[in-house]
């Protein structure tokens, strides 16, 4: 069984691809402004799908914030 995705694990994943400290990633920060590009966003979405959280890239692109992405992940994990 895969470990459930959490807000903090998402924050850590994003920070890792941005080469930042997770404490530097706020829930409402625009991740594109912090340097996240579409290729790395697709990689993150794929990584999260691999652990059972089906997040659609197009939904992620609508609002590139950790808070929005977490709401998508919560919905996906609830079924």
C-alpha cells in the first residue's frame, strides 16, 4: 500500500524540484513565479499518480499554488 500523500509531502516534493527549502513554499505562493515550469509540473503530477493520487495537469494549471493542488489531491484521495 502506498503512503498517503500529505500537504507536507507535496510541499517537500515541490521544494525538491525547485531546489528550495520546503519552508519557503507557502500555500498561496504562485509556483510558476517561484520557477516551476510545465515540464516539472507534469513530472510532479505523474509522481503523485504513481502513489495513487490522480491529479490532472490541466486542473493543476488553472491555479499553480500548493493550496489549490492540495485541494485537488484531497478530492482525489477521497475517491
